[in-house]
C-alpha cells in the first residue's frame, strides 16, 4: 500500500535512534528520545495552500531534521510513518 500525501504534506520515516550514548551507556527503549532525523518517503504536489502558492523543496530520499513534536504518526503495513507539513521540516541534511 502506498501513501500519497496531499497539498504541502510530506511522509517521513524516522531513522533508528542511537542505542548507546557517546560515553558508552546503553539506553533502554523507554529512555530513547524520538529521533529528529528522518527520511522523506513521499511528497505532496504543493500548490495553493491556505491561499498561498507553496513550492515543494524536499524530495523523496532526502534526510531531513524535523521539529520535535510535529506531525501525525501512523502505522501502515507494520511500518511507522509521520505525516507533516513541509513547514515543520527545519533543514535538509546533506
């Protein structure tokens, strides 16, 4: 099943969180923070959103940094995704 976002929405899949800290401490699953770096899986067409023309600047496959508590989390075919607006993406990691 494919997800096709509408307007200026973007579908992302979070990258795996670090399992150990830099000092070597192993983190349990409850101690891990939600990762803020994700990969873009699907991009909406942009267009007229709230009366303003929106041009999509992210592409499928881009690694992005997102706002910490943004978007709507969904589970589809056993995979977890987040759907958010392009404006909730803070940066593209190059």
